[in-house]
C-alpha cells in the first residue's frame, strides 16, 4: 500500500508563482509515486526539481554542482540519507540538506544532524511546511536572494527593499509580509496562509493582524511610489501581480 507522507491541501500552494526559477532542488526519495508528486508540486511553486531514487543516484546528482538544496529521505536504498549526507560533507560539499524522517525515528534525526544535515522534517508533513523550511534554508545560504515586481526590488540577505532605487524602511514583520507576497506573486494568499508564513504556526492571534500589517506596508510602498501593488481579494486575502 502506498504510504502517504505529505498532506496536500490548499496551504500547499503557498509559494506558487514565486520567483524560485533559479533554485534547483534535489529530491532523494525512493517512493516513486510520492517523489513525482512532490516534484510536481515544487515545480508548480516555481522551483526546478531533480529526482534521485537511491542514495547512489543522489550522490552522483549532487556532485554535478548545479543544485541549490537537497531534500533527502533517511531510508534511501543503496546508500541511506545519513550516509549520503556524511559523504557529501566529507567531500567538502556545502549543499544545504533537509532530511526527511519518520515521526518516531529520533535516532535518525540525531544522526542526520550529526552527519551534517541542516534541518529535518518529520513525515507526514504539510506541503506548506516543506516550502517554509526550503525558503528558510535558501535565505540562510543566500539562494533565492533577490525578488522583484515592477520597480520594486527586494534583497533578502541584506534585508533591503527599494522602489525605483529608492529605499523603503520596513519593520521585520513588514519585510516578511512583503517577502511572502513576492514569493507567491501571481496567486492569491489567504489571510491564514500569510499569518502562518510570517508569524508561524504557533502564533495565536486573529487573522486581522494581517490586515493591519498590509495597511502599514501599503502606506510605506505608496510613499515610495509603489501604490496599488498589493491587491485585496474580498473575502479571501491578498495578492501581488495577479
């Protein structure tokens, strides 16, 4: 029986339409149906995705040097994910690695991190969480560092936003809100999706906090010459470039 490892609900489209085209993700997953499904969802979110069904294939693919991040299951055949990670680190690879583990496999998570994995995600997981983890790793390593829409540009590592070359002074949460919308340019985000992305899963506050920060952000962008960038979709949420 096919093991379902990921919940694909509407939240799973959190980053669809984002400017991720230069981010190339390797998926090391031996359950082929799930691997193809996950790759398709990542491509819909704007990433490039390559598949490896064994640890040996993953090592060969990672050694090509054109990847930005790897998502690797611990239970790969031929060479497990922990061994693959350790081998890459022994070779001097700095490729960010997100390891997938079973819910009760605490030892695997510890071994993976000790081998050099940057983060781990427990199965089953929501696709939105996978995207959030990937975004966090790409931000940390400088991948997917620049986002743009019209005259507006965002330099993520430098935490800088400009409109037509003019700097816009944003608070950390205003910056994250704009980053969330830019990474999802072309599609509508619900208030719940935005709150989850910007404030996290455990932030217990009504979604009206999103409306308040959108108001702040709109005012600052308008002052810089980028009015009407953020569109309100009544009864749903917000979008850029829809």
